[in-house]
C-alpha cells in the first residue's frame, strides 16, 4: 500500500513538472512540450483503465461499475490533453495570459486528483498480466491521440443526447470543444448546461469566454460581459471572471476599471509566485497607461492649440480613409440622431482602438478619415501597426460599449494608408 502511494505521489509530481514549466515559457516552447505532456496524461489514463479491467476480472466490480468508471476516466482525459498535438491552445494577448493559464491549471489539477481518489482502488491493486497491457502512449502517434480524443468527445455527445439533463456532462463537453477550438460547438454545449443550472459562476464564466471566442471580433462586450457580471455577482472572488472583466475594460481603454478587477486577483495570489509577479507587472503597465491617458485628457482640455498642432502633424502621418454606408434592409430601424462610431483596431494584440471617430447616422453615407490624432492613447495609434480591422457601429444608446441591437459592419486586414475603403453596416448584434 505504501509503495503504491509513493508511486502515485511521484506520478503526480511528474505531471506537475510537465504542466507548470510551460506556463512560464513562450508560445514556441509550449508547442514543443505539449505532445510529451499529452503522452503522460494518456499513459496515466491507460494505467487506470488497466486497474479497472483487473478489478473486473477479479469480480471486484460489476460490468456496470466498470463502464461507469471507464466513462469517468474518459471525461478526465478529455480535460487533461491538448486539442491538437503541437498546436497552440489559445491566443496570447499580453504577458497577463499567464494568469489565465495558472487559473486553468489549478482547476485541472484539483479536479484530476479528486477524480482519481473517487475512482481509484489502492487496496485492490494486483499485478497485471503482460497480455492485457494496451498500447502505451509512447507508441501512439500524435494523430492517434487526436483521433482518440475526438472519439471520446463524440461518445460524450452521444450520451448527452440520451440524457440531456446531465449538466456536468454538458459543461465537460463545452470545455472539450473549447480545447479543440470548436468555439461554436462549445457555446451550444454551455448553453445547454446554463439552461439547466443558471447560478454556477464558473459555468457562466466559461460560457462567456466561449461566446467571445466564437464571435468574429472575439470581443467580450455585449452578451459575454453580461454573463461575466452575473458570475461575479454569484462569486465575487472568481479569478477567471475577474480576469475577463478586467480584460474587457482594458480593451475599451477603461484602465481604471481594469485595475480594480486585476488588483482583486493579485490580492488572492501568493506574492512570491510567478503568477503574482506577472500580474503585478501587468498592473504596473496598466497604471502607466492610465497616467498617460489622464495626461492626454488634461492636455486636450487646457491646450486646444496643442491638439490642433497634433492633428496637423497627423495629417502627414498614418491614416485610413473611406466611406460608411447603411444596408437598405436596416435603414428603417435607424434614427438620424443615432450615434455612429468608426474605429480601427490592430489585427493582433490589445483590442483598444488605435483611432476612433464619433458622428451621427443622419450623415449617411459618411466619408471618414482615421489618423493618429484620433488615438485614445498616444502610444497606441495607427503608426504602431501595418494592418487593422476597421469597424462602423451604430449605437442606439450612444454608448461606445456594444449592446444587443446595435448595428455594425467591418472590414478586416486594412493596410495603413488605404484610401477609398467602403464599410457597409449590415449586421445586428445579438
């Protein structure tokens, strides 16, 4: 018994050694270790299947108990392995993405240990005949591992069709689809789970995350933000919800609000941990952006001549020009006094607009020019990138934050310096 637990402890340490270093590495380094990590997870899964099979042969458990235990282990494996060996799991926004990785890793490790303690039978461990040993993970190709994961997801989906009231199953299916980058399917699965239980903060947060990733702009504004705020009302200390709420505020250049959420995360972390140090560094960077933003606002209020000079300088710098039109199918729903925001965002990196223009729908078609003088932060303007996405949004409330019912149109991969681009507002936000 003691030897078994020593081996189990060593396996746990080995798993942590595979999980934790990649969180502190670059994306390229993470890609290099992901196959080895998945192989270890699959190997542990195979060992536990062997234990179940031995218990079945020794009449320790029944056929039904064997099938139930196997299904639970398959669920666990779905959460532990990567979607595609060698493929990055998530987009990196800044160094703060390590915080998200730390939160997810903590949840996965805790749930894995709990599941093993529930299913394991250390008192009944017996030698396994060599003829029963399945193909080990080291002998599996990346494609074989991917196929096995996809098969398990398919089996879980089929079981949920037979028992649609299994909220934990729907939640696990949603997280599995998310890991496979099938964000639309993840949203559908989380929607099923939330329709059964709508007061689970973690479930609401995962739902919001998948919904944001499935949208064209991958924005947290609108419906995802509503879900995040509901989650924080249920659990004000939920770290993932705090992180996403802060990220949404950061992307709309509301640095003061972002700092409120992120400082709440920092207060719960071990000050000596790498996660806390990364979080503190990003907080310091956001504080500097807030100071620069306030300085710009004060300068604009006290020195209009300086702003005019900046605009004159920008006229010779980076700019984008074009026209915004409204689809005839939406014309009857728009009032002349509705606010129109025209803005450009970098194709990669922070979602904060690099230039933004505010006007009215009554001026349609709207000829526009975006330049560096329209930046929300002087250090983040059109001159800092080569390509942007240009969006025109009609806000019924007048608020820059997207709301359900707002109308918009966008154009991707617009080169800096482009002229004569045309944006058609033809979409209604859900």
